């Protein structure tokens, strides 16, 4: 009787979670139509309420299924963390983008839910790294706004990025056929996750100073070195992200479609050459074309991913009602498939739209920045973020070959979570720089207005037409 009641509660909860997720997602876009500050604040508050209700319902269901008291303590710690994040950002940075803060917290919340469902130990580790990452995220915007030296270190960024990737190539142990992580005692991290950010800063600096074709060739050569090291290390997902990011930044910096076309053709030729030179690339392409031909071998992961997505349908099976753990490395590579299986395709579509909302904000900020370096940085980080989402979701759905890329802030992976939080913090700093520029422009307009009316002999500085400002 009790078991049936718990199962019924779980089934009802999945519909509530989907409804709340739809409400949150819709508000991520309708907020752009709001003109008044109070109306926007009300939308952001509703988003926060939806997020905390999703969090509460999910952990309540997990507790009912496991009766593990540790989950309640863990849930409480997460609530404190999320509340502290919202409060600190709101008070320390009044000019910060509330939508980006909310989306960042929402993606972290979904990650906490799903990683806890799959592996409590990994979720605990993820939570600790998220706390560390959020402390850094609260510091980074100050650096972006105050330290101008970061705009003049393009060569340093390039050498550090290449050095870290080269160190991985030489010193890292092979994991699942690729060299990804460096280990120091019991601590391991994936340098390519952080080099993605360094790479964007390096390219932004080099292309900002690109006065002639020679500088563009140098920037392209340095970008190619990054990509080649990753290919040799068999970190194909990161290599593709670096390549796409550079091409987009190159086009925006030069406005020359022929350079981008040449880059695309070079990439195609390099991909064909890599297919014939590297056996692991041929294996991945073969598995992508027909994973069921090697179901018990290399195709098992993608086949199980497709089974999970199919089993979830529109509304999902409910937490602990599916079998996502049957997918190898589900916490890292196939998190989207696990989400769709137990929370449903509607929830999965909403998750994609929330990520797209973040990308739109990244690009919107880039378009409105006047400083060329900062504009390219915001653009590059946005493209990096979007490419990573496309690769992980597309790979899990068999749209493209698997690349082993994690879903930012959602999948298990300490380096990925830490680097993505840093990425969001950098963009927040750039957003606040834009707000600072707008405030200065407004001050200049007011000063000009006062000068005009003072020139007419009005000692008040406003004139007759200035009554509306009193």
C-alpha cells in the first residue's frame, strides 16, 4: 500500500516538475518584453520560486524512494547555497544580469538533482566544487571591471594555453583512449576546460590588434596549434569547440567571409585527413553511422542513450522509475539522455531553451559593448558555451558523432562546472561594464542638457522646459 502511494506521488510529481519548468522557461523570454524595473523583478522572483519548487519536489521524491536521511541534509545545504548565491550577487552587484544569475542557478539545480539521483558521492563532490566556483564567480566581475591589464596579455594567454595543453599531451594518463586530465595526488583536473577561456582571451587580444593580414596569420597559426595538440591528445570535442569558436571570432573581427570560408575548407580537409590518419576517429564515425552493428561493443553507449530518450517520451518515467544508469558514463557524457528519460522530452526541450537564453544574453552583451576586445571575449565565450551544448546533446541523440563533452553546469565534472561558472562570471563583469558605459553616457547627456539651458541664462540649469525633472 505504501509503495503504491509512493509510486503515485512520484508520477504526480513529474507533471508538477514539468509544469514548473515550462513556467520558468517561458519567463526567460517574456522578461525581454517588460519595460519597467518592477515588472522585471517580479518575473525574476517567479523564476526563483519555480526553481526552488522544482528542487524541493525532486529531492522529496528521491527521499521517498530511498529513505536516505543524508539526502535531506544535502538538500538543505543546496538550498542555503542557492539562496546565498542569489543574495550575494544581488547585493554585491546591483548592475548584474538577473536573468543570467537565475539561469546559472537553475542549471546548477538541475545538475544537483540528476547527479544526486545517479550517484550521491559524485553529487557531493560536485556540490563542493560548485561552492568553490561560486566564490570565484563573486570575485571575477571585480577583476573584469577594474583590471585593464587583462586586455593587453594576448601573447601570455597564448603561451599559457599551449603550455597547459602540451603538458597534458606529455604527462596525462590515457583515459578511455584520450589524454584529458592531469593528476596531483588524489586531485585531478582537465586543463582544456580552463584553456577554453584562456583561448578566447588570447584570440580576442590577437584579433583586436590585427591591423594587417600578417597578424591574422599569426592568430590563425596559434589557434591551429591549440587544435592540433587537442587532436593528437584525442580530445576531439574540445578541438572542435576551439575550431568553431575561432572561426566565428575571426569573422566578427574581420568581416571577411572569404577568410572564414578558407577556414571551413581547411577544417574539412583536416577532418578528412584525420579520418584516414587516426583509427579512433574512424571508429567513432563508424559507431555514429550504425551503432547497432556493434551493439555489445563501441555502439553500446549511444544505443542505450537512444533507448533512454525513447523510453522517456514527452513526460518521462519519473525519478527512479527509469534506467539511466544502464548508459556508460551517463553522469558525464549522456546527462541529457538521463534527464529526458526520467523528466521527459518537454523538460529536455525547456532545458535547451534555458541554455539558449544564456547564449542570447552572451551575444546581446557582446553586441552592445563598445570595447573591441571585450566584445570579442563575450562573443567567444558565447560560442564556446553554445558549441559545447550542441556537441553533448547532439552526440547523445545521434545527430553527430560522440565527442565526450559534458553538459555545462548539469553534467558531473568538476573542471567543467568550475570553468563554466568562471565563464558566466566573466560575462557578468562584461555586462556590468556595459551598464557602466550606459550610466556615463546618461551623465554626459544630462550635463549637455544643463549646459544648453544655462547658456540661455537660466540660473537653475534647467530652464522652463526643465520643470518635468524637478
